[in-house]
């Protein structure tokens, strides 16, 4: 449409003013010879675009170019040349005037339509570019373009460079060029505008109505202030956004299907990990898009994430999946437990003798690979994913009997996790349905009604952990605390999960990586703020 609009702005047929106010007519005496040289295709097709998408200025001989015609629309009289009427035809006008060869100069065609709208059509027929200001003008002009059967004007309106709409009482003229990025189109405006006017046109043509049915201009009951921000962002501007406004704009993007802009608005952090020599991306769990979740490539090296300096139960292992419970209960658990149960001994600890297990440490380590993530329509290269859980719908379960750790997700967080990762995990033989557990009000969930919960094996050996607002240098300190003795469900068994000794920590905020390998997964904690007890929970509550 660029070629059409830019060309018609500069093209004007040879018209002069006859002295009447507001009415222009062509003298019909000095047309370029090329403009009169018509062919059979010119007459049948009318003005058209050439192969290079540039408007063809030739005017077909639908009416004598030198003749003048009078058209009264409403209470206003217009005088126009045959050349101008022929420039967009065959039409209602060429059909009316082509049958009256010997018409009187005083003959007037009366049309009971809007003179204000016809003024724009009049300018269009004379070769001027028409500037549509708002959605009301556009809708009325589209209706009259159908009524007068003007093919070139109808094409121009369908392929215009703007969307005209009203959002929350404010008119917007939106350039289509704003949606040049992949993902921002097709969008709400492309789908609704095309369907809206196509339906009106089909009804008018199929039912052969006398005039087009009334059509209200497009209206969207959304915030005009937020949409104005979206327009600025689509145009490349930068805005200072707080979290509340950012969330509102993301919701607006989802409504209008600005998928590229939505991903660019999502709060994220991309950092380089010098230890692993790769880039990582951190996104909130609720902002992740499952289309961006990717399994690690086979050629990527495994990451031994369970070799932290201070694991909770032993030196080089954490919890394993349900299918690997027997492997997690190695002799080193008993050695660590015996050391923890004898804090009163003042003798220096004996050096642990080398065993076949420690000699094969590299083989005993459980290694995982981290899921990748690429923001749809934005990122070309996937990065290792770290996701943040902001809601306190997450609980760490420490099982002192089997020396395993599980993280329990429930309510909305559990649903989000399952929707995001279940399809990709199934490709590696991991079915999250096996990790579901239904709870009753007296168990883990704080709600008063039953809920579905995901119990996933976890590792906290590399986690930066805060407990009740204080940095915890080692989870062993929590395990050694005699106050941390309670009955927790044994998640390594089968339902109904009998109680066993251990303790649980509620997570107010946490950051995780998801480690995978064929048949197993591991939730690897990176940072966590946990609390225990009603008093600490009350500290998290803010005043309204």
C-alpha cells in the first residue's frame, strides 16, 4: 500500500475551479495523450496496480472525459468530470451516466447520502489522497464505497496503512508498520477489522440490499492510557515501568495478541555464568511460556550440580527421584548421621577412610542437565533456565529417615509448573502425574479445602538459603537443631505416605533450576527465603 498512498498524494488530474464554492471540475481539454490511450483490459479492469505494486495513473474511457456531470448528495451540489468518475470504475456513477448520452446540461443525479462523506469520495475521484482521521470516518467511508461500488476506493480502504479504532472512548489511528516484528501480527486488530467489514460487505452483496446495513465503528472496552503506552513501546520508545504497570501492560499485550512485545516486557535477567561458561536467563515462573521451554541438547555436557560443599545429609549427594531411592541410601548417610548424633564428643573426627564408593566419586555423583529457555519471538539462542517462584506455595520437606529432600508445590504454582514442563518432560520418560499427591486440610496445604500437590525431589547443596530472615550457612545446622523434629509424610513411599521424622520449611520466595536426565528430574535450589512458624509468617504480611 506504500506505493499507492505515496503516488496518489502527488497525482492530481488536470482540474480547475469553476468559481463555485467547494466544487471542483475538470475542463476536459488538455489530458496527456497517454492517459487517453486505453485498451480492452483498461476498460474492463479500470485503474489497477502494476506488477511492481505502483498505482497505474491511466484512466479508462468509461465516460467521456470532457463531459461534466452534476451530482447532488443530500443538500450539496457537486460538479465532476467524466474523467474523474472514470478513474474509479465501473461504479454506480458510470452506470447511471453511461446510459444517458444526450443528457441535458442541467440534469442532476440526486443521492440521499451524507454530503460530508461524499466530499472525501469527491477528493478521491479527483486524484487526491484522502486523510481519514478516525474510526467513524473510516466506517462511513467504507459503507459509501460499497454503496457507490467504487473498486479502487474499496481496495484502498481494505489495504490502508492504518487501523482505526476507539479504545475506552479515545480514537486511535494505529500505523500497521508498528507490527513489523514477528509475533506482534496477526493481532486483535488484523483479525477483528478484516472480519467486521468483510461480514458487512458480504451481507450487502449477497442480499442485494438497497444500501449497506448500519455498522457501528469498532470499539474496545480497554484502558486508552495503557494502549497509548503500548503504541509508544511498539514504536521503539522506552518507558520507566514499575512492577504494577508492567503487569498491566503484559495483560494488555495478551489481550491484543502483541506476543513479541509481551515477551520484551516480561521481567527477566540474563547473566553469564563463569563457572559453567554459559549464559543463563532468570524469569518468574508465572511469566514463562511453554513454547520457549527446550530440552538440553544431547551434545551438552552434564552438570554435576550435587557436589556442593555442604550438602544436608552427605558430601556429594542430595535427594533422588522415587525410582532411585535405594541408591540414595548409601553407607555415607549412616556415617554422616552418626557424626551428627555425637556432638558432645570433643575428640577430633577421624579421617574418613577411602572406600570403593569414595574412590569412584565421579561415578557416584548424580549429574543432571538443565532445561533451556528461549523467549518466543525474541531470543534466537536458548539459555539455561532459572525460574523464580514468588508465591508462598512451596514447601521443603526434609526426611530424616530416608535422608531425602522434596519440594512440594501446590495450588496455582503446581498448575503452572505442570502446564509449562509436563510435555517436554514426557519426551524424557518423566510423567509428572506420578508426582501428584492429593492432600486433605489437615496435611501440608494451608488451604481449608483439598488441593493437588506436586512432590518433586530437590537439592539444596548449592542454595543460598535464608531461614527466618537470617542467612543459613549450612543446612546441617537446621538438621542438628533439636527443635526441627516433627512428623512429615514419607514421600519416598506410596500413598497414603506414612509419617516419618523430619521437618519442613515454607518458602516465601525461591529460585530454581530444573535438572533432567532420562527417567528422572531434580529441582535444584539456587536461592530461597524460608520461614517456619506462624510468627514468621506474620512478618511476611504487609499492610494494605
